[in-house]
C-alpha cells in the first residue's frame, strides 16, 4: 500500500505509434475528433477470411529514423517499440548522460511478440522442405530473436537509454500493456530503479492472427463498413477490430523528476490485477473479478470511487465483454458509475491486443493534461444492458484529475489502474 512518504512513480514522457497517428499530439487529435482508423486490411490479401478489417499503422521505419540494419533485424513490433521509446525519451527531456544506467530499467508488454516475422520465416523454411534440414541458411540469422519476445525489451534497452537495471517483457494477453506499466511503477516504488521505460507494442496483423480470431468469431465480420465496425456498447456490435501499435512512457520516481524540473503528465496512483480462474475466453456476467481489481487499485491510490472523473473502458465491442464491464463498474463504483463518463478508444484505433492497455494509459494521461474526454465512436444505438454514460460520438471538455483505466484479457486476466494529475495527491507539481 502506498503511503504519503512512499516513492511514487510519475509519467514524464509519452511516445506513440498508433493507427492514424504517429506521435502523442496526432494521437490525441485523432481521439478527440472521434475519427476512426479501422480499414480493410492492406498488409496481405485478407479475402479468404471472415474478418477482413484492421486498424493499421501508417509506419515508415526509414522515415522514423531506423537504420537499414535495424529494419532487417527487428520485427515490426520491435520497430514500433523503439520508435515510441525514442519519442517518449525525447518528450521527457531526460539527460541520459546524467543518469546511472544501473538505475534505469525497461518493462514492455506484448501478447503475441514477433508473430509476423515468425510466420514469415515459417513459410520460408516450410517451402524449403527437406532441403532446409541440411542447409539452415534459408532462415534469417535473427530467427532466435523472433522466438524470444523479451528481445523486444532488449532492443529498447540497448537503443538510446542504455538501461542496465531490470529489463523484462510481460505477456498477459490483452492486459499486457497495463501490467507492464504497473510492474514498472512497482519497481520504482520498491527502489529498484529511478527511471523506467515502460509500455507495450504489438504488430499482430498477419494471416495466422486473423485466422485465430476468426476461429472463435471474436472479430467483427462487418467488412462492408470497416470504419464503423468497431462499436463498443452499441446494441448492434458484432466483435472487435484488430489493431496494432505501441505506447512507451518514461516513468520516474517523483522526486527525481521534480529535482530536474520535469513536466509531469500524471502519477501511477494505484494498480491491481486479478484472474477469473473461470474460462480461457469466457467472462462471468457479474464482473466480480474486474470489480475486485478496480477496488484494490482505488484502495492503493487512496481514492474514493466518487473522485474518479473518467473511466477508460476496455470496451472491446464483443457482446459479453461490454456487459461484463458494465456490471463491474456498477459493482465497484456504486452509484457513481451512473455519473461518470466512460469511453472506449478501441472504437477508433481497434484492439491491438497487448499494446492497447498502454495506448489507453496514454489516452488517460492526455485526458488529464487537456481536461477532455475522448468519445466512443460509432455508438449510435446503445445496448439497454450497457446503461452507463459511454460518451457517444463526441468528446467532452471537463475537468479531469483522477482516471480509472481497465483491461480484460483472454485467459481470465483483469487489470485496473488509477492515474492522477500531477498535483492531485499532494505536493508541488512541476
């Protein structure tokens, strides 16, 4: 439990690679405009698949400053992470030369790691057949990196920040991005590091991933209207739309940040995760596990439910998830659930699996910075069973000081985080 004298973790830098937006400002502009970045898949021929849509990033690794060698070596997910980390470090204004590398760490999240490169390499070695068995030169020399998701965190640690402290990758499905940032905040609070580069990345738009979600009918089949296919909490919703991207933050111990005059976006005030121990893809309708994660995160933040100004929902657009979340908010926030604006940015940028939790944290920090709440796009026919204020279609300008963001993942993972404005929990703010 955090106390008033406990080490505290704050966000001082944000880096974004998102569908429709590279960089924090374009990302925020897209969200508050209510524009959608979901389109027909262009990265491969998706014609044979049930769901042929995704939210793809318009990403040119050369234009983003990666070298030819990095582009050859790194999977698309690692490229996203490195570019987002560079932006976050630059945004923070931190002077790497003034830091002790042993006090810097990296925690990244990813649900499926380097799947795209692994799938491509599998095709190469499979097509080579028996010949490959005696001449392994058909495989790229970086194949091992693709098998080890932790290589993504290592790429970020090596690139600009020179992190010699704790470096790891968290893979807990769709809560990976929340869990990675929560873990990084814990390391700062526990005294293991003063600076953590933390967030998540995902580049899952490939035939095998699309086929995976086709098989369980989790993704929307509304291929004739891709820009409207992601519609969380809408009565007519038919599943989520796959996305990709990365969000990477610089987290610092609060006093460390204030001593150097850093500008603070928000504090990681509370975090908790729970499991439903129930079903790999199913959710109990009462939302009790998510509600418990919310309760513990609020308690850790010493924040009453009535102090929450905005809730960033998981809001995937699957029928059971949206109802499950609605029940969890009512159970954990009580009467305040009916007075609190709640929205889902997946309606605009799709569901990027492990990365989405960090993209949602970025949306929360920017909501605090700008005193505005992004909308739930495409919400035109509210589901009567999702009867809370899900901020349909248009952003709202409101004071935002304390924000709750939640995640729910296949495997039964449930996570919740409370972010607070730089002056919300006492002490001066930069």
